[in-house]
């Protein structure tokens, strides 16, 4: 995600989103598209595994909603929410079951996905590197960003002064991540999140993509001639439009052979990027001054004061070691929240994931790679924001699903329908991360240096468009502009579109507010604002919107149903007396 300066300096989220292994979601198994193995945990009766069976001191009514009545020590007993290592043990068992199968699936769509995610991680990462080089006093540059993106991507796909202070901040973040995993933080943090918040977060990602594209064009305007700036606009829009056009190639029938159309669709972004990288070097365009991606000339740290990728973190004074806990805590909050919400976004029903996975295991890996980044003196990369949803989109394919229905008179009818699923494997993560590491070598780094920043602006626009078109907020925004007579008929019980329109406007306003915050010195607080959307939705909005409206537009993000369904299931003493 494009971050404001402060966050760019402490936690550039540059990718390996990307070590995306796809794994379950709801019902009898949970899933996610994840760095390594992020997952929403198996649920029964709406509760995560280990919480579904009421203990001797839990009232039956508590099982339908969050558990409220427990003996003090029962929180740490077997199956309790704070039972150490409960989710981690479950995750490790799940990974053992599915790890081999993650490597047995390999086809052309996986290769195409790896190429796509390669570009969406590497090129934005290099752009952020130019900002980091200035913000961190030359401590972080292109080579550090590329090394971080590729190295951590490889780790996750297989498993899933300033520098001294940052090293300790990331070491502190490591043990904080461990505590979150050990004490099953997922169970008692994300059970209250609904799609109201996740849709806002997804829309924020799209806006930031578009904003970053505009920033690249503004930079071209400031540093190049007016003619070069005009071409930069053409190059950016051209990269966007060609990628969008090629992504629809499957619908060009009968034009071209089926496999040609398939290839054009799967490699749409890569073809467009390569085309507009080469175009400025042809004919009269070659004489234009243009701004290219900044690169490192050799494989060595960007700072002239460093010779190796290693930080002697033990040389930091003790008082600064303890002070580093503060930025370490900020990084932990950012990474944990980004990881959780991105996992939810990537595990919606649209992706049809089925394999089990593990959230706690990913948090452990994230903590380890964060500490490793600090010791190596490279920026941390949490691996999910914001390319993971794009990764999952690139792995979607159509399959036929059979089901049987009762046709009456004891007869059963076989129904075949087409559904979309993602390929659940590790190859696309491993290949794209390996490709990024390859581009640390001087010859390949030189090739990157030929890339105009206008192409990067076009890539940002394409990434924003791809993220936006699958967000339900966009469709409901179109409803705002549609005459009432042309709107689709609502299900019985939903009072009308007025409540839906105000719900959509509330999401848009909150997203704009959060985006404005990310542009200020208060940027590190933006996850807290998104978190605040949870109590707003559960406590305030239920008083302002009718239950039927909220049930129609919103649902729990980590389990089946809606908050309104849970309210209906609550059993009060008065109910018993009746």
C-alpha cells in the first residue's frame, strides 16, 4: 500500500503479498489467501474451533454469541480463548495435512499469476524505495526494498543509529507477534468484524492506488519537459487501457484461437507493461527526457556507510533499546490489522477456497521475518497489503459443480452449475518472489532502470481498477445514481433503498476521512480509525438503520450470519419465563 512518509519509513508494505497460498473460510473449514498459510479458523455454530462446546460454567445462551460468563481460570483451560498455543497447534496440524498438495498443482494460470504479482510487487516497491532513501537518511534504498520483497516472499512461500533503532523496533515487534499467535488473538479480535469495515478497507486501498498514480504524474510534471509530461499521461492511460482491454480477451470469441485469448487475458498486465516500457525508446519518442525508476548500480547497501547487510543492533544504548518498544508496538498493530483484514478480503465466497490453513502460524512467520529484516537492515514487508487480493483475483478460474435436488415423486435431479475458484498452491508465490530476488543482480536491475515512471502510474491505475470493480461499494454507488424505477427489486422485508443509500454514503465518507488521515502526521493512527468502525457498526448503526436493511447489506466477516441474526438468537431471562 502506498503509505505516507512516516509509515513508509517504519513499515513499507511492499509485498510479497504475494506469498499467497490459498487456504478455507466458513462452514466446516476456514480459508484464506495468505502469506504462507493465513486462514480463518474452522468454525462450528458460528464460533472458532475450541470455543464451540459450552463448558460447565457457560450458559447455553452464550454459545450463540460472544462468550461472556467464564470462571477466571477457564480462559486458559483447554479450549479457552487464551489457552496458549491452541490455534498454533491447530495450524501446524493443518499445514502438515495440506503442504504436499500445495506443490502438486501447477499450470499456465499459476505462471501468469506469478508474472502479474511480480510486476505489482516489484515496480511499486522500487518507487517506494526512492521515498525511503530520502526519509531514512539513505539507510533504505532500492536494493534493500528488492531484497526484502523477494527474501520474505520466498520464506513465506516455503513456510510462510536509525538502523540500530529500527532493528530493535522490529525485534520487539517480533515477540509481540509471537504473543498474538500464542494467545490466539484472532479468536477474540476478528469475531466482531463485519463486511462494513472490510469493504471500507478495500476501498481505501483502491483510493491509495489512484492517488499514488497521480503522485507519479505530478513528479513527472515537476522533473521533465511539458512534452515528456504529456507523453507520461499517454503512457499511464495507455498502460491502464491496454491491460483492461486484454483482460477481457476471453470474450473476443470467435476472434483468435481459444488458447491465444486465454494467454492475452492471463498476461494482460505484463503485456501492457512491457509494451509501454519499450515504446518510449522508439522513433522520436526516444529524444524525450523522461523519468525512469531509480535503481541501485550494485548489490550492496544503499548507504555509503554500510558494506554488508547486517546491523550490529547490540551497540544501541540501553535506554534506546527500551524506547524502540514504541515503534515496535506501532508496527505490530499495523501488521496485525493489515494481515487480518486482508485475509478476510481474500477469503470471501467469491474465491471458493477449501484447504485448511492457519492464522497463528502466519503471525509467527511474520514476526520472524520482521526481526530478520531488522537484523539485515532492510525494510519490513508484511506480505499482504495490498496485492494479496489482486493475487487471488489472478488465480480465479471456472469449474463445474454438481449438486442434486429433489424433483418430487422421489426423483432427484442433477444440477450442473459453473462456479469460480482459486488455485490453492504455493508456486505462484515462490516463482514471483524468486524472480524479484533475481532482479537484485546488476544486469536485471539495469533492465528495471529502463522503466518509465509513467508505466508505473498506469500499473497503479490498473491495480486500483481491479480492486475497485469487485468491491460491493461500487455497485451500491451506481444504485445511488440510478432512477428508483430502474433499481432491482429488493427481497421481501427490506424497507427500501433509502437505508441502503445512506449506508453506502456512510462507508464512502468514512473512507475519505481515513484517507485524509493517511496524508497527515497522524497517519499511524489510521488502523485505529478502521477498528473504530467495528463498534460504530455494532452499537450505533443498529440504532439508525432497520435490522432488515443491515441484514441485507452486511454480514459477519469471519463467520456465517449477521449481527442482526445473533440479536434474534439471544435468549433473555424474560424469554425463559414465557
